[in-house]
C-alpha cells in the first residue's frame, strides 16, 4: 500500500523569487546565487494564459483592478506572474490580479516565471501567496482549507503552512456550514468573521437569518451579535415567556413586541397585573428600541 501523499510541499519560498534580481556577475565568474526560477522568467502572451482552476481567491474588486491596470499602463508589471505549462498554453499559479489588470491595460505580453508545478500543488502555492499578501476573505480561506483537507492535509499542517493555529483553521472551515447567501455577506464585507462565528452558534436557520438581517440592517457590533446569539434559557413556570404562554392574549402581545422590536421580550404575570421585560445590548440597541417605543419622539 502506497504511503499517502504529503499534500503540503516545499512552499512558496522554494518556488517563487521574492527578492530583486542579483547584480550582474562579471563574465567568467559564474552565477552560483542566481535562482532557477528567475532564470526561467520570460514574456508570455497574455491571451495564452488561463486562470488557475484552484485559485482560492473568488472576489476581485473591479475598482481596485482598474486602479492597478492604470498603474501597469504607466509603470508596467513590476513583479512577474507564475505560470505552469498546460499543453500548448499556460496556466496561472500566482498573480491573477496582475494578469487581469494587464488584460484591462491592453498589454499583449506579461513577464512570467514558468515553473514545473504538479497540478496537485497549485492550490497550496496560490493559497500561501494570497495569505502572505492578506488578499483572501474568510470564505475564500475556508474553501481553500477544506480543499487542502480533502487532499489529506491535517488542519494542524495547514495552519503551519499559512501561519495560523489549528483552531483558526477549524473556525474558518466551519464558516462553510452557513447558508450560501450568508457566506456572500462575509465575502462582500457586510458581515465580519466575528459576526459569522456568532451566527454559527445559532441553532436554527430561521434564527440565523433573522439575526443576520438585524446585524446588517442595524450595523450591530460583534459583541451585540454574540449576546443575541446566546441560547435562550428554557422557560419555567412563573418566569417570563412561560407565564405569557399560559394566556393566549399575553402570548400574542409578547410575540408582536418581539417582532416589532427584534429583541427578547418577556411578559410576566397575568392580564390583571404583571410586567414587561425588554432586553437590549449596548447603547445603540437601547436607543433603537426606545426610539421604536416612543415613535422617535
């Protein structure tokens, strides 16, 4: 039985030149320090390059690409992309933003380092490069981590390669348990990683969606979202929602208040005597609730 493949290989530092080219060496002196990768740098036709099918980055900001393309028109591409041979064409491994911006700028060729990279290693190299540049959003990281896990890498190994601890890798992968539209909110920056983790602690899809709507509509902080996401304690006789549940009218009133105020409401007592408790989380939440009760007067 063959041993499992080490899914995490040499890493980006062994494959991609990250420092400026060394100064010219006098004729006959040789160039023992010259990188193999730099020796394979060349101009490659932009139209002959295809995107990396394992590119972990899924969101490319159009305004940022336009800005980069304008810079490229003036200064050219200062750092080569990394490609691999794929038949009679090339496949991107690193540098998709530069390649896209070069197309926008109308360049016919782009400087590229051509490397012999196993297709199974494309994701790792692209992932590490993007992590080093802090170019990936939490969902893109989650997808990449899960894909690497599917190749046999442990979460601890993945964390070592990208500079995260195992729990951080695990927390990112858990984001994929969220509904796709909520993942899109994280990708677009409408929800932070902290907000997403709070949503994951909510048991039902219905409550998750209600809390998501409230976070986005009211611009709730992560702390407020975490407090709202906490499991509700079970109702007991004589306590809060349990008391109103015995009276259909009080239950109806409590439900209407919860819907209106989008927070926890308890009606304690009976129709003759009792009290109404309304929860709030922070000053902004307090002002929102009192504004709703007072008609913003």
